[in-house]
C-alpha cells in the first residue's frame, strides 16, 4: 500500500515556505517550561504537545502503549504562554504529533556535521496512512545559522544549507534526510518543530506558502567545508571505535531535533 507522501518533498526531501513576516513576542518561547534533553548538540526542549499532555519530550513510541508520532496531546499551560506558536502548528490542519520548541546552543559547522542524524518519526506509523514530516519555524533571527541537510551522512556531494533568519519556515522529511544546524553565534537558537502528517491538508499548506524544493545554498568558504568534513570523519571514527570497544552497534538515528 505505501504511505501517503507530499509530492512537493519528493525531489529533495524538503521545501522552504514563504518567510513568516509578523513579529512574535519572545516571551512565547522564553517563558515556556523546558526539559533538559540532549539531542544533536546542546539542547533543551519545551513541549507544546506530548504523548500524554505532560511536560516531557520522549518519543511517543517510548510510552505505554507505544504509538507513532501523531495525535499529540496539547498542553494547556504551554499553549497559554505560546498562543501564536500553537496557532502556527495548527494552521495546516494536518494531524500534529510532537510539537515543541528547541533551544540549541551555538555550534560550528564541524559540530553540525558530527550531529547529523535522521529522525524516527514513522516508527509504528501504520502503512497506508500519512508519512510524518516535520515543520521547522525559526523564531530567533539567527543570521549566522543554517540548516544542513544531506542524503548521506558522510557524503558532502549532496548538501543543502538553508539560512535560518527569524520567520524561516521549512518542512523536511527528517526520516529521509540527515539534518542538523550550524549556529555560529554567541546566543542560543529557538525554533518551533512540529510533526505533521502528510496528506491533502499539508499539501494545501505547502502550496499556500509557495513551497520551494530548492533554494540557493548558504555560501561557506571551501576551507571551512573541507575542515568540517575532515573533523566529522575523525569524530565518527572515534565514536565507532568507542562503541566497538564496548561491543555495541553504533547508534545512528536520534529521535529529536
Ligand atoms: Fe532531527
């Protein structure tokens, strides 16, 4: 049968939507309740939905009974603090699974390459239903930051680098693309991440905001790219050796961010 997927994401695995052009009070993300949760970098998360409506951010498949990343339970206290963010997550009308604000501490391009991971959004997702993809709505104006997306974790030949100014909106098939963020800053980055179910509602949302499956890459000096790649190779080899010494398979997929 297969999953229902968005044609708009077929070519590259992502679309960039029109930039959101309204101001949002930073209290909507700064005043939320955060949970320490390390994921691809130094991070904390503030859930607006969760598996059972509590302030925690574990994957829905790690709860009892385990379930896929759909039908998140909205958290009243967080929605009250972040009404605009809540509205942004609900706007497509697609099923919402996990919805949370990520706080990411600064990290450079080499860190980002090391942090590249695929998400696990579709674990337990029934065949024949909508594939879960994730919306990224950048909140802080991170002019020095960019998303890095790759088809293959260690192959720089396909690498999309997407700028993350305030209001940047992307939808990414994060189970398909390896992804992480470069943040050359002194300040943390905040971004709303929402798991949406693919289907006609999400397709209409992508069309409404002129989703583009290719945008110009953020330009990075070749020597930075080369040094980052070399550092990724070095760190991944060190990590593989660490796990080999413990007799364990290396963990390659993370569920967050
Ligand atoms: Fe992720």
